[in-house]
C-alpha cells in the first residue's frame, strides 16, 4: 500500500522598518501550531532579493493525506 501525502507551504516575511527582522518566537509559534495540526516540517527555503537580503522564508510541511 502506498502512503499518500499532502503538502502545505507557508511564507514568513521579515518585518521591521527595513524589512530585515525575523521574530524567532513568532516563527516557533507558527511551527508549533502546524505540528498540532499534524503537519511535519520537511524543508525551509530562504528566498533572497538583491545582495543576499532575505525577502521571505518558506516552510514546507507534509502530513498523511486527509483526502482519498
């Protein structure tokens, strides 16, 4: 039997005046909320714009599919 998965991607954008602040506490809360819903973090991607500045971080999750 093959296990089917579903995937979800969430984006976290830096805040602050210059758009350079990532709040670890906020990210941790989001990750924990996803875990409570059965999602497992499988990867994160730092998306840069010009000179290596982070424009957003994408978190990729998976869980056993709830659809048939």
